[in-house]
């Protein structure tokens, strides 16, 4: 088995030392460089003529350049490196920003050291690895979305559609053979239920499928 060269970018001293000690004890791993910031790691890469780093464990919440911002400049210097995000953040926005920027794996800091080691080996063999909670968010994101049951009555939905179609209150009233006052009463209830304050907000929610 070839040696896997590892870089660690982590500002938490306890986490950093734990990773360096545990991974360094594996004869198949070579902890090449440990940095406390993206800037420090980029400086190291600039000084190395041929930086041999296969996999990087990269924290997100770093001082200065964040881990998310650091993915692209690191990949520019060593394009073939595989980046594992190791973080406390589980927000969907951060997960997908990291993956879109070039990270191949996203692990929470609750992940055991043995699982992190397993992730490194899996990734070195061409695979990917996610913490179970992260994997679930990824699956849910790409799963077909079930249409939410509308909070509006069928009449209120008709009135919303009329507004989206550009109909005036009078046109809606005439079309459904109800009074303008009834239309206005429905509109007030619609605004309250959907928590909107204007016709433009109502139309936007309808177009985006939030009704």
C-alpha cells in the first residue's frame, strides 16, 4: 500500500494535535504539514517546489480565510488533492458550497478518529465519505420534493391564481360570481395565512411553489 500524504488545516489546538497524533501513528499515513490557517498552508505550498499532499483535512471556521474560501486557492496550487471538510457546521448552504468548490467529503467534528481514518482510506481509493447526518441532508436535497398541502381553501387558491394571472379584484369577483368585498376579505385572510404584506410577495410565493 502506498503512503498517503496528509495535510491538516485546523486552528483548534486539541483537535489538531489529536488528528496529528492518531493519523501519524498509522504507518500508511504521512502527516506532511499541519497548519492553523489557510494562509499558513498556502504559504507552505508556495515554498514547496513539489508539495506532495494527497488529502487535506480542512476546517471551515478558521481565522482569516475560511475553509470554504480556501478550497479554490488550495486546489489551484495542487489540483489533484482531495479535500475533506472537517467541521462543526451542518448547514445545507455550507455543505453544498464546499462540495461545489471541490471538496470530496464533509465530516462533522463529532466523527471518531477511526472513522476519519476510514474516510481517508476510502477517498484515497477513489471513493467519497460523508458523516451520516450530512449524507442524509445531501439525499434529501436531491430527493423529489413532495408538494406541501396548501393552507389555503380552494376558493382562496383560485383567487391567488387570479392575481397571478393579472386579474383585478372586480374581474375575480365577476369570474367567480362573488362580491368584491368577499374577494377583499379572502385577500386579507390569504395575506395573514401566508404571512405576506403585498401582492408582489404573494405572486413570488406562488411562482416559487410555496403556496
